[in-house]
C-alpha cells in the first residue's frame, strides 16, 4: 500500500494543459526534423550565437539549428562562444560537491540500474544515523567538502522522515581541521519524486537543490526501461515533480537526462530545453542546474550493453549547445567521465563537478580515498582523482574552486539568484565569496602542490577585486579575508 499511495493524481492533473504534457514527442521531432539535414549557414549560426553572447535564452528552433551544425570550423566557433558566455556569467569559478549515497534500497526496477529491485547481486541497505555521521565527518573534516548531493533510492525505509533525519545529521557534523573547522553547508538532494506536502517539509529542513532526472524525455523509451507496474513507471509523476517542488517553495531545482538511454541525444537536449522553458513560463524560475550523465555499465545490468551511447564528439557538442541555449543555468558534469574529458567540458561549458567521490553505501568511512568497490555502486566511475589533486589541476589552469554556499543561506535562490545572474550582480558576490572560501580550503585541507598553485590564483583574484570593486567593497573584502586567514570560518557576503 505504500507504493499505491505514492502517486497523487491530482498533483499531476493540475499542471496539465488541456490534458496534455509540455513534452510533446511529435513537436520535438518536428522541430528537430525542420533543422535536420539542413546545415545552417555560418551567418545564421553567428546570428544565434550573438543572442547567447548577449546572455539570452535560445528558442527550441534556434537550439535545434545549433544541434545540426557539423562543420568543424563552426563547431569551434560555437565552443569559443560557449566559453565567452560561461566567463561572462560564471567567470573562472568551478563549484565542487560530493555525492553521498544514503541507501541503495529501491522498489523500482529500472532496467539500466544496479540498484533495481530484481538485481539480487547488489547488497542492500540504508545507512544508520551513526553511519551518516561518520560519512559526513570524513567528507567535511578529512576531504574538505562543503556541499553534498545526498542520494536515495525509492523505498518505504527511506521515506521523507528518513531523508530529513539524514540531512539534519549531515548539517550537524563539525570537525576540527588544521586551522579552523570543517562542516557541510549545503545539502542538495537527489531522490524520487515526492508529494507537495513532503516537499514543504524538506524545504523547512533546509535542502539546497532538489534534483530529479527524467532519465529520458522520450516516452516510448521511458516505458521500455521503467516497468509500468512500478512507481517510476509513471512518466508524468516524474515529469511534474519540479512543478510540485517550485509550488512548495523549494526554489532551486535540478533537472537532467541519462544520455544514451534513448538513441537520439538531440531529442534529450530538446527535452531538457522544453522542461526549462516550461518552469520559467509557469514559475518564473528555470532550473538551477542541468545534468547530463552518460549511461555507464553497472554490476549485472545487461540492458546497458544494448544502448548506443553518446560519443565524446557528440557529448562535447551537446555541452556546447546547452551552454549557449541556457546561459544562466549551472551545468553539472560528474566523475562518470574520465578526468581529461571532464576537465575539457568544464573548461568551456560546465560549471560544477564532484570529486573524491564514493558512490558505494558507506564508502567514505570504509574505503581508502579513490578506491572503488563495484558491487556497492550504482555504476562505475571514470574520474577517481582526490579533491586535492583536482583542485590543484584546476588552479594550474587558472580556475578557482568555489566552496561558496552563501546564496542559499542569504535567500539568493530561485528567482532572486536568476535575476542577479542576469543582471551580472551575483557575479560580484560570487567572486568575493569564492576567494574567501578557497582561502579557507587551502589553509585547512590543501597538500603542498595545491597550496602553491592555489596561492597564485588567489593573488590574481585579489588584484582583480581591487581593480573592479568600489574601495568600500574592497576594504570589506580584505577585512573578511584577513579574518579567514586568522582562522575564522564561514564568513560570507
Ligand atoms: Fe531505483 Fe533509481 Fe535505480 Fe530506478 S534508477 S532502480 S529508481 S535507484
């Protein structure tokens, strides 16, 4: 009966327009077909790019035209433009987080997932609160993360009360470090679609971004991989979960698709775009983040071997086009990708990534950093660098890793953060907070190499802040910076 009571039909129906979804398979196919086979002229591509450079969203038709570009010179121009857009909105900042898998219990039976109920090879459990505390202590006190994405399957043992308890436990962990203390300051949540009242409850607990991926927007493929007799088999319950979240006052929502489930990656890009447009139209807030994981093999998931997948070249194209289509939206690339490829996508399009990730239950406390144990995992990781190594690698390329979580705690979320991003105002807070949180991190956690590389980045950032800010802001910034150097923690604008 728990399963039967999960889906509230009235919480789907209220968002339909004349009984129809905002994802219309025929419409998407026809927009794509309109562009298909007709490589747009360079002048037309440049016209569309100019709109992106002006930090404006693209229409589905414009996006479809860019998806159709194959000429290497034009693709290079588009990638260059994506980098400019990224620089304009996000400058050289990278945001990092760690996934924390709380449970792999799941009542669903998705054919591509190692946690599906019929996969008897997977060992199943949910972390106890004592274990959650240990995981959070390693993440906050040893590795140095400030943001987590906590992950749950869908199961009565991990209902919304369990989710709330685990989040509270994570927030309460505080660990001494070399110079200050470590704590988790933002907990984003990846879990099943839930009901409006439950979303209000989690909003009050203090969740960061509520993330649910549609997996595939293509309805026939969705039906093929999610058995109809499971909760996840209901496409619409999932499709409208972000509507429910925004209605419940959960301001930051994250959407995504599992690329490779459906053969046509361009269709999934269009699905993400239509989803983004729908949320902006109905609630005035687009998604805070978009994710595009590529399907990966997992223990005992033969379905994955039948998937066509997405090549690296096509993946780069999709990152470029999404960056140009939704200039303000954070784009997440994860450790599913190998280090070199992930860093390339971060260099021009993506803005957030995970590091030091363990995706097995209890992995942080029990396994050595970077070790993997496939039987515990939902899939296999490609990038197993430590957070320290990764931050050093980014610093070497002139990028600063920001541990800022101020926006969410100062109410700069949802519509407010989007407006600030659009006006360019948020960038000013972000730059100041990035330097202060990076200072904290270098002093508390960095190894020798990362510290040396990080110092160069910090000094360059401070010079830029001096040049670009009014004297009063610069003085206030320097005062906070000095306090941080002296061991005070969690100071932000
Ligand atoms: Fe459960 Fe999610 Fe895996 Fe489906 S994809 S079986 S819902 S954990």
